[in-house]
């Protein structure tokens, strides 16, 4: 697939394997329901984006018929490969670039505020920058986009900490990369985040009113 491409990192929906910080407060089954609602929110944000998409799963490849519609564009399903998050992300980008695609964006499913306009803006930014990042309020980032392989971005980072975004920006500045930024958005990681998104009507996760 040539041209722009969107990568989405997902976890297989297994109780005890998703939203583990949240599960400590609300239980594994409820945390799974929250995760599935987040994936649905992500799918809604992506499906009208007219570019090919790659869904990257963490442990096994699901049946495509179980995934719902991610739009009319081509959809690929692949397994994440790598020892840590940085290596997995870099390998996803390499897969795109080595197959002639680019520029490429990569998102997860933890950001219920992410919408179609943010994705379109990211592709506009990457037209004239080397890198685009979507900073998250917790110190990480909810989106990264690259025009070409940028290995320095994916090693020497303490993943899942509040220093991820600042350290990434530092490394990109050292590498003399031109960086564009999206608005700061909130990820959903713990019970306080869940309460915020629930009370503001951003995420409805309870099935059948349970």
C-alpha cells in the first residue's frame, strides 16, 4: 500500500491483560468493558479517515469478522513484534516504510478525546515536518507520526512514565528533526481518569446499564 497510512496499536481483549491499573479499582471484567469502549471510540475516530489502516495486536491475531468496520479503506491485521514498546513502535513504522507507505501515523486506544479532526491535522502537519506528536496530559503522547525511519525516537526512553514526551522531544531536537505538535489531550489510565470521562459524557462504557 502506497501513500499515507494509519497504524493502531491494540491489545487483545483478555481480562487481566488490559487496563491493569484500572482493574485494581474496578475489577478485571469492568476494566475489560472500559477497554472495549475505548477501542470502539478509537474505531469511530478512525473509520472515516480515507487511508489504509493496520491494526497491530499484542498477543494473537483475531478473526477479522470480530473487529467491526474500520471504514472502506484497506485494513491489515498484524502482530506487534519487539521487546519493549519502543521496539514495537519502530518495527511498525519500518513495516510501513519498507512496504512503500508513508507518511505514517501511529496511535493507541487510550485517548477517548482523539477524533477525526486530530488525525487529519496530524497528516497535514507531517506534510511539512519530519515528526508529529500528540502530547498527553500524563506526560506521554497519544499519537506519533513519521515521514521516514527515526530510530532515535524509540530507544533510551523510559516507557509508561511522565517523562516520555519531554525525553522524546529532547532526542528529536538533538537529531535536528522538525517537529509539529497536536493539542494536548487526556489518556485514560486510572479510576480518576475514568470518572472524568464519565462525568463529562465522553465515554459510556457500561453495558446494558450495568
